[in-house]
């Protein structure tokens, strides 16, 4: 691939657009500006003229200017990625915002890898193929934090890949055992929106539910392990190296145990509410878990109050924090098994279905394709 490349595409709203790419993408950008293109939103260059003859003249000059700067000019076989993303987003249930992202320098796309929550073709493509641009689709109506990544499918003249970024509060997603697999989308907005709604998003929600459940289970296991060590130390009166514990040493060990427990319990406060909301004990073989789930919800409410107080800067001593949070931790240690079997039996809320038909949209008059 050339060190400097100009990729041309057609946008329904912007006309002829261009993207500078390659390790020397700056040289490609200079050729575009010298040829009359204007750098616009998200770093995409646009050709302001709507006159076909003037556009052909500009494009012919662009090829010459690009060669002078050591850049190549290619035309995409697909329409502008921003238009594709917007057309799909308008058909998806809920309110979605789209944004074009450019990875002009090849190393920029490497920054995507840790944040992609994917086990399919998308993450492999990002790691091994050149992807100079993409588009994100973000759900903004508060139903569920979801940001999708849409890219042109490498090696194919038509079609897209769609996957997702790791949702908050998880920090990274790459390599996660629960990651959903990206899917291939056709180049037709209606069919693409249906595939996302009926195939991808349900799989994403199931994967997120499983990951949250595992995160809470792992946190509770770590707290139980720390609790066993601390209990054994208190009972024996000796440290882990068998040396006798002084009063001060016991106090320091207890404070460290409670600090560690609180940090681990934050994972429970992150994911417990969403999981509890999906539990339906009367629909499971363990309807008697309802009382335990109510106790767990109350415990989380108190722990979350402490967390909010600390976030607001409310002065709390370590002893005050521990006195308020340890009962919540103890409740979760006691009733954790009931919670986990209920969470594993639960399923995420179904998202709204795609409408049967989408209202027809009037397209603007056809314009000539750019000539190289």
C-alpha cells in the first residue's frame, strides 16, 4: 500500500468526498487542498463544487497533484461510510447517533483493538487489514449503553462488518471469553438494520448479561477468599508467616482486608443492579429466593449511597465507611449463591423490534460518479 493515498467516495449529502490515508497522509492532504478540496467535519475532505464539469476538472487536477506529492488516488466501490451508517441508524429501534472516524495513519487503528468487544471477523480484520475509516453508531436513549463499529468488509467490493465496543463500566473487551461475534451486513440499509436488530443486538445483550454475572461471581469469590484468610488469621492470632499478631498488627491487617473487600465489592455495585432487575425467582425452580434477592437489593442501595457520598467528597473516615459497607458485603456473601443461580437463569430485556416497514425516503437526483 502507498505511503500516501487518497480515497474518493460519493456522499448523498456532501457530494464527492476524499480521505487522506497512509503513513504520509499529510502529503495526501496537501494534494487535496491544492486541488480545491476543503477539509471538513471529522477530517473528511469535500469538493464544494456541484457542477459536473468543474468536478471532473478538479478530479483530473487532483490526480496530477497527488502524483506530485507521491500519493495515489483510488475510488471506493461503496458509498461514503457516513451515509451508510446514518441510513442504518435511522432504521434501528431507538435513538442512535453516528460519527465518522478516520484512522489516517495505519497505527491509529491499533488503538481500536483493546476496546473492541468482539470474537469474530471484525477484530481480526482490524488487526490484520488496513482500515482507513469507519463509523460508530451509539444508542443515546438510555435503554442500554451500546456503541457499534461499522467498517467496510476488507477484500469485498460490497458489504460491511459490524461489532461493538466494550460497554461501561468494563474497561476493555479484547480477548474476553464472553465477547459476541461481529456479523457481516449487506449493503442495503433495511436488511442491515434487520440483521443488527434481530441477530447482533440480542447476541450482544446475552453476552453482556453473562459477562456481568461472571464479574460478580468472581468478585464474590475473591472476597470470600480474603475473608477466609482474615478469619483464619484472627482465630490463630498469627500472621501468614506464623509470627504472633500484636494488637496493632491485627488492626492493620483488618483495615487492609476491609479496604480490599470494598474495592472488590465495587464490581458488585457496578453490575448487581442490572442483574437483579432481570431476576424472576417465581419463574425458576427456586421461588423462595425472592426474599434473599430483596435483601441483596437493599444492601446494594446502602453501598451505593456510600459510594455516592465518597464521589461527592463527603468526609468519611475509613472506620465510618467500613461500618456502613460491611453489612452489605456480609449480606452478599450470605445470599450470593441464591443471586448467582437466579442471574444465570435470567435473560436480558428484549430490545424493541424493528418496524415492519420503513417510510420511503426521497433520494436526491443522481449525480455523475467521480472519474479518476
